[in-house]
C-alpha cells in the first residue's frame, strides 16, 4: 500500500512540475524528456534483472548449501547468550527462542526465503505468550527492531547490483556496510532496552555489546592508519577473502553434514533464477516512476533544497544526492533499491554518491513494511514503541552511513 502511494505521488508531482515548466517557463522539452526517461528506465530495469539471473542463482545456491549444512543453527547457538539477555520476558528454554535465533541468523546470512517463515512462526509463538492479544509485547518489539535494523553479514544483492552497473570493485562496500549495519542494530538495541528498562549494565550483555563495539573500533582504527588507495585495496581484498571463505565454509559444512551439496546448490539456484525473473515488473515500475520524477526536475528540486540547508549550516553537501535512497528505505525495499540503481546509473557505480546509496541500502531494513507484515500476521493493533525504536535505528544507520562513506571514499 505504501509503495502504491509513493508510485502515484511520483507521477503526480512530476506532472505538476512539468506542467508548471511548460506554462510558466515555456519549456517544451520537459514532456519529451519525461517520455524518453520512461523507455530508458524500463530498458535499464530489464537489463539489470536479466543480468541478475546468473549471479543470484550462484549465491542462492551457495546459501541453500549453508542452510542445509546447519550453519544457521550453529550461528543461532553462538548468539544465544546475547539474545537471552535481550528477551527477559520470554520463559527460559521456550521454543520461540529457537525461531527468533533462526530468523535473525537467516537475515544475517541473507536467507530471506528462510527468514520470513521463521519470523512468522516466532511471532505466532510470541502471540501465544501475549496476555493482551491486540497489543505488542516487549519481546515482540525487540524482535522486530532487530529485524528492521537490518543486521547483515553478506550484502549479496547490493554487490550484484554494483556488478551489473559496472562497478570496478563491486565488493568495495562490503566492510562499510558491515560497520554501518552494526551501528544501526546497536542503536536499535540500546533505544529499545531504554524503553523497556532492560539493564544495559548487565555483565553478560555489556560484555557482548562491548566486545562487538571493540571489534568495530579496531576495524576503524586499522583502516584509519591507511591512505585512501590502501584503504580501498585492503577493504576490497579482505571482503573478497571473507566471501570466498564463507563459500568454502558452506560447502565444507554441507559435506560434513553428508548432504548432497550439488543437489542443494541446484535447489537454491532455481530459487535465485525465479527471484531474478520475479523482480522484473517491480523494478520496471519503480525505475520508471523515479525516471519520470527525475526528468521533471522534481528530484533536483528536492536535493537542491536539502543541499542548500546543509551548506547554510556550514556542512559538506556531497552526500545529499544519495539521500533519496535513505529516505525511501523505511517505506519500501523495492523503492529504495530503485533509488540506489538510479543513483549508480546517474552518477556512476564508483562515484561517491553511487557508493553511499549502496551503503544506505544495506544499512537498515524496510521498517514500516516489516512492522505491517509481522504485526498484521498476528492481529496486533497497538504497536506501542515499535515505530519510534525502529525509526531511531534507521536514523542511526543513516548518520553512520554518511560518516563511514566519507571515511572510506573521501578522506
């Protein structure tokens, strides 16, 4: 529903601005430019989707091996000491804890197809513990904030899009996204704990969060000692080594579990092919609407206004052109993806704006969509503090994305 309003608004605003240019400025070129943008954007969307089939099939196949090989279960067990502290209202050893761990772990590994049914199952079991069936409980809200903050270890889709758009090193945003998504998740956890009066000074929780922060601080400190060229070189090299090691680990786990890794890969690859084909109409719809919005001059009007405000405050406004991706992300994943692709197409995949838009895309998840789907599945009407906690996590991710992008690609 949200995407429907956004789509109609883009076309409506574009029509009003184009009509105003024609009437008041005599600009007769605006409508031909808009129509040309519709054809160009539709062609771009199809070419991107077509190019995605091979790479998505590869990664979905690898992910399926990891899923069947038990790595998701292993990761869930490793996270259990932390998540037990975050859900104190859930009875000890309750089955819902396993589904929560599985859902978060699947999200971290990019296993969307596995994560969604696990999340639905977790919400159903949390609802069974809920004494007020139309009101969200504390564990429900913490669970959804962890989902909306978008903690991801492997941003496969974003790297695939960068490859499709001609990036020299599609993986150069791997480390930046890892840092930013950690910050957004940390902000979401801290804010939700404050709302729910969970003791952030608990020894176990403090050790976990403090240890994670120390690791991130060490990464930032290490990269701060490098110049720009060495930073990009090491970031890309480490990212590629990690990704290759993950592939090997998934295959080894599958072999150790004695599953047929080839059949598992084929099963996942088929899902990847289906996914690539399935997104064609959605990508065409959103890219055409963005193309019309940009061709009419509406996008320039929006970004120029924000840039003027930032400059008036004495700040650097280079990041403003990437902001549409950040503004769209809480509302619509496909809309934000379209904004990201449009930014790379307009400014270049290796430009500062192109890279920052990718970091924005990977920093958080679609807050309103997740809240609507998960709460709607169990009939929750009173969401309490879920929305402000989710949006504050998004804000933390946006600020961190800008800072990290300047650190990696501008300093």
